[in-house]
C-alpha cells in the first residue's frame, strides 16, 4: 500500500470517535487525509480531532446520529462544502444490546437496526449521490463475521449485520450493471478490542467481552484503508472470521450446538456488571474513552490472513513464477 495514497483525500468516517472508527481516523491521518468525523458525542469528536491533527491529518467534526437520514445528508453536504468532493466514505457506526431475545424491547431492536443497518444504508446513499455523477470514489461497509453467523445474546446486532450483507450484495450488482468505477468493499471483522463493551447496553450478569480471538482495532483500520483503495468484493480479517463464515456454510446446525454451549460464558468476563451503568444506545456517553477496550493484553496486533489478502496478487505472481521456473528446470533436465 502506498504510504501517501490518501494524502489530501477527503474521507468520511461514521462512528469515528471510538474503536475501529477512531483507529481508522488515525490511519488515514498518518497519510495526510482530510477527515470528516461523524459521531454523536461532541467531547469525543474534539478528542479525536486533536489526535488526527497531531498525526498529520486535518479534521472536520460533525455531530450526527446516523439513524437520521436527513442529518446524514446534511453532513455530506457540509463535508463537500468545507473539504471538497468526498473520495472515501467509511460506514462504521453501530449500536448493540447484549441480552437474550426475551429481554430486548421492540424499541431497542428498532434502535439497533436504525443505527447499525440503516445508518450504513443512509451513509451509502449520501455517498452515492455525490460519487455517481463523478463516477469515482470508494465506499467501505464495516461488517462482521456475525453478518454470516449469528450468535446468542447479540440478536439485534447480528440481524443488523446480516441486513448490511444483503444490502451490499444488491448494491454491488447494481454498480457492476452500470459499469461504475466506484469501488465498494465490505470488511468482515472478528472480535475487536474496542470501547463498545464498556458502553453497550447489557442485561448480562457479568461484564460483556469479545468472544474468541481478539484483535486490536488498528488491524481493522489497515483492512479498511486497503479496502478503500481496491475494488475487492470483501476483505475478511482474522482466522476466526474464516472459521465462522466457512464453518457456518459447511454445518450451521453444528455451529448452533457449539454456540449454545460456549457463547453465553464466552461473551462475559468473571466480573459482575452494574445493571445501571450508562450506555450509548440512545444518547452518547458524556466522556471520552479513547480507542481501545480493556482487553489489550489478550489482543493480537496483526492478522496473517489479512496480510495474505493484501498481498494476494504478488503471492499469485510469485507462485506462477516458481511454477514456470520449476517447469523450465524439469524440461532442461529431461533434455540432458
């Protein structure tokens, strides 16, 4: 990846003030991008802006709830009026509820769906409105292994991520039909060490935690930068994402039984949770919690599977060269 390929490019990131979104803002900033930070919390926006500017980028803070399509459209207008034509739009904002189905209210399902699913739809629509007349730009949808394999205690979030995958399938077909030069990619993520586990609405007895192998949000950020520059259908991050998606295709019934046994305990720490602690489902939490969650000691800083995807073409070329050289050597030996 060119170290300065996003220099002076205009990048929009939703959910930009924590976890994957904030790490992605840092990554674009290091390349000198002009970044529009979209999120609800003014305090977190200002903290992220300072980090972006310290890393070499410029930032425009726009308080917005992505569940409001008019607000997203107005934000896109503000970006282009202030920074110029949008080159990259990253749909990352999310909300979630950790609880069994029977303990989630209809209003909570609606809210998670509006933020996590419709927020990506509205962001994509705003980006397309501006990119299609220019026939250029990149749209990245931040997905999850849970877009293919739902797990217990996260039904609202899993349903929303499944919806994004279906929406993206349709979108990509339509752009191909138009012979559009707009790049699209959906990045499927594993468990991440992000701030969401500290501010998610939870009705679990113990504090929620990411399940399985955990990765730092900087790994996701590298995948998103790569996705924005390449018209790949999808990028899968982490070994566990491959296991979840492929395993579910092979035997979803087996996955049901495994998750029924392991996922309840696997998504909770041993520490009791405060049922009255603040959460960010309806309103942003009035404090800045940075980029990372509390699981850094267990989190991986790299992904071999991501590296292989990012260098796929070079690896295929090298393999073809080795095969050709091997064939030539065998032919020469046979001749002598």
